[in-house]
């Protein structure tokens, strides 16, 4: 599984923050091919954020309550 490293702190809705080095991985992606129009296919992607690569490898739960960005990317094309 590919992961993207975040090189800055990630703020949480609880007021805490995760230090630089957390990662984002794609949980699932969806493309609505039947709704293609003008060569554009609507899509959405759901991601997980983990404190580190090690946390992902150990099977720890993803972090919830991200304040800095939405982990569900909607309205993509």
C-alpha cells in the first residue's frame, strides 16, 4: 500500500496535534463511470490518516477528528 507522508503538524478537532511524519493512505476510491459527461468522470476518494508508517504496519486504528483537511475528497473528476 502506498502512503503519502505529511511534512507538517496535523491539527485535530480535540485541540491536540500530530507531529510531522504522519501518513495518508487511500482507503477506497469510487468513479461513477456511467455518469461520464464531456470526458469527465465524477469520482470520490476516502483516505485514512495514521500517526506513522509504523502505526499502519502494526494495524493501529486510523486517526479520527482531523481539523486541517477533510479525509473524504468529494466532487473530483
